[in-house]
């Protein structure tokens, strides 16, 4: 198990309507995503626990892309990964944003 | 100059007559006992013969294949095997034991690794790797079988054969052989007084033998809905909303993987909610995949022609004669050649693949393994001889002409590759260079084995979006369109973001939100059937899955 921790941002024009919540499950090839509000000066903090080593750059790319696309800010996003592909990670993050919008 | 008057024009017929005379003592009329099969094969097969061992996707002449591989190589050798599928160990034993030396084929599947090894060891001299239609075409030109070992469900004493629903390649093999004075030996599961239906007329058939065990059939087209992922559902939504709906695709061919199964399983839910019933997916060429049941039962799919059957689907198909091509006896007759032709001239092909390069060329070849082509290239290629028109064909043609500046109005077939950017174990689908190039070098092939050429592909669909390659006007645009949907693979990360943004503005690349696909709906709740049990329920208990797919 490996834990990656990094911040993305700050976002110039943050979407402030995104609240907290949990989506997904920790099953093979899947992952769990937790959104928690925090005061981070318009940045997003990702905390990723993954069983697969050697994909740090891919994680950075996937999470940065999502943060920029959805103008995420002031959130701690915790990911518990069980070997999900970047496609599943992106989908889960998109679903989380859609679901937690307006859920402050 | 005219041939001499003494020249013989019937050498094949005379030679066949002497073979049949030799064979007569091992048969009772046309019927051969299983224990006499070795003697019969030694009597009627001669060294150097071109021999077809019928091997399809489903039914295999496994008893005869095994008997052939055990022949005495001192008596019979250097056979030239011309068969579509190499699926059984005996299909390669025949080379390893020195009975055969030359091979022309289409597809090798599970035997791909051993095949590559035998080629490298010089045990097999490969003529060419074909598509099905190419090989069957050559049966009627320069590769006509001298002897064909085929499989059927039942035979009568006169040699009339009933194939059952897995007719598959039998008509092509039988016709190519029988009408050039070749010898046909059929293994059957049972010898009966009267066959339910005559699929091959008895006067084409030289011998029939009841095999000790029914011929081997593999349920290779059954996909358990429980294994369909949300990413596949998202891609399926994009295909329906972004391709089938705007192009009004009514006649198409589906591949047989989980990606296309996901499309089939959300027709009754997602496509229904978009009001598309009756407007898309009316006619298909594909095997009777169990995942099609909900789409048939809910009135989406009206007609299906099949290349072969699928284990467990027999009773369901029999009960839906308006949908499938069933004979007067009630059971289905499949036919690979006709299915391939129907699919080739339909409006859309969609399938998956293992590797895609930056120009959209794709391949299922991986290192140290020869899998061959099968039918995908004929389904997944532009039909340049097509002349009849349809809405999707004209629309794709017009878009294509706009991109290239062509002034001759012409239609175009939609050829769609549906892939996730990464496959299991994080192996990227997108690559700068296909493994096919390395395979070409390793095995001294003359071309890299490409399954679908990039210039035939109109769209690539991934979890990231749709790339309309036919709307690209040059190779540079095409490359950025591929990179623009290649996700977080190395190929995707090397995109020129400005070029990709520009392609998106022009509608060459479409993201889910650009076509109104709501990603939050991409969950397994959208599947009309979530399990094998659900499929059985949809079929009114007519579908009987093989045991390995039953968990209840």
C-alpha cells in the first residue's frame, strides 16, 4: 500500500457549490472517493491510498484534469483505490462532482 | 495450340474414383464405423493433398481432426491444411507429427502461441493468414480442398446432413469440395433414419461416421452481464446518443465483447428513454448473443442473421422465427459467408480491439502469438463496392467528402472502434507503434498483421469521448483526434491541447457533455439485465445457459 498526497490549484474561479459525500466501493478494479470541505486557499488536496505502485504521474494527471475541468477548490478528496484504471477513476470523480453539487 | 486429343480432362474424377474404391472396404455404403476411421483416412487421403478440417467458432470436426493427426506420416505426409480456425491441439499435432507441412488459415485463438513456436521451428510453412471470406473465396480458385473433414449434427445412410443451428462454414466447405470431385467425410453426433432438414445433400458426401462423442462446441459468445463495468456503460451511452441516434443506424454488426454487450443491455433502458425504439438497431448480423435477449424482447431488434449459433440459445431462437433465420424444421441455420456479406454491406460495424496506434490502425496481435484475422476485417472495413444508399451511409460519406475536399458524392460505412484507454493490469490500448510491427519481424511476415486499418475507421469511442476520424482532413489532425480521446495513456498525455480544443470546437472530438450524456447515469442500474439469471428471466426461461454460467 502506498499513499500519495499532493495539492492542486489554486483555482481562479472556483465552483463553490460542491459539498461533501462518498461514492464508489473498494472492490477489485474499483475505488472509493470521499469529498470533504476544508479551507485550503482555493486549492484541492488529494490523498490517495493505492495498492498499485508506479503510477504517480498518472494519478497527478487524472486528478489535475478533473480539478481543472470542474473548477474544484477547498476540498480534501480522499481516494481509496483497489486497482482501478484511470477510466474508472475519472468516471468516479465525475460522478462525485455531479452528486455532491449543491450538497453543502 | 490445342491440347492433344489424348489429354485427360477428368483426372480428379478418375483419381477420386480409385480412392473411393480403396475406401469401400472400410465402409458400409457411406457409413463408416468409428473404429475404422484410421483405415478409411489412409485409404482415401494421399500425400500432398489439400485437406480442410472443419473448424468453426462453434462446432469442430474434433474426432476427425484427431484421427488425421494420428495418421502414419511414413504413408501420408506433406498435407496442405486449408482450414479457417485452429482451435484444438490436434489441429497443430498434425504438423508436429509430420503428417502435414503447409498451412493456410484465418484464425488461431488459443493455439496462437504454439502456432508461432511451430512456425519458428520450421514445422509449419504458412502460405497466408486470411479473413474468412478470402479463404473461402480461394476454395473456389487456387485452394480447392481435395478432402474435407466436416462436422454435422446428424446424417442418414445416404449421407444427407443436418448441421443444426451451427451450420456456420459447412456450406462453403462442402460446395468447394464436392463440385471439384473432392471427398467429403462427415462426423456426426447421430445417424438417423431421416434428418430433420437437409443442409448438405447426400450426393455431395462420400462418407459419414458417428463420432464416439458429440462434436465439441464452445460457448464463446456468452457474456455475463455481471461483469459489465460502469466505464463500458458510459461508452455504450455515448455510442447510442452520439452515433446511433444522429446517424439513425438501423442495420449494423456488433462485435462480441463486453463493450458491445453493454450497448445491447441498455437499449431497453437508455435508448428507450431517448425515444429510439424502432429507430435504431433494427437489423443485426451477429451470433445469437444472450445479451441481445432484452433488446429483442423489448422490440428493438427485429431481425438477426447469424454466422453461427451459441450454446443454450437454441430453444429461444426456435421460439422467435420472425427474428432469426430458421428452417422449415424450426431450428436456425447459420451461415458464416452470408453473415459476413450482410455485415460488410450494412451501415455500421462496432467492435473492440487490443491496440490502436495514433493513426487509428488497430491490431489484436501481441508478441509471440499469432491470432489471425477471422471475420473482423470484412465487417470492419469500408465497403467500396456498395451502391445502394441509406441515411447513415450518405451522412458519413458527406462528412468524409467535406474533410477531404472530394467532389464525387459517395456514401461511407461507419466503422467504429470502442475501447477503454487502458485494459486490465494498466496496459494501455493506445500505442505509438503496434506490436504487429515486431511480430512481422519475428515471424518474417510481409506485412504487419493489422486487423482494421485506420483509414477505414470513422470513429473511436473511449471513456473520454468520441473521435470522428473521418472528419479529419490530414494525418496530423487524425493523430490529434486519436490522442484527444486516448485518456491518460502516454499517447493521450502527448496531445497538443490547443489542437485538441480546436478539434472539439469543430465537433471532431466530442466529450460526453457535448452530446448530452449524463455521466451520473452511467451505473449498473442502467443494465436491462444485470446477471445471467436476468437474461433467463427476460427469455421466459427459453434461454438455457451452460452450467459454467449458472451460479444459482
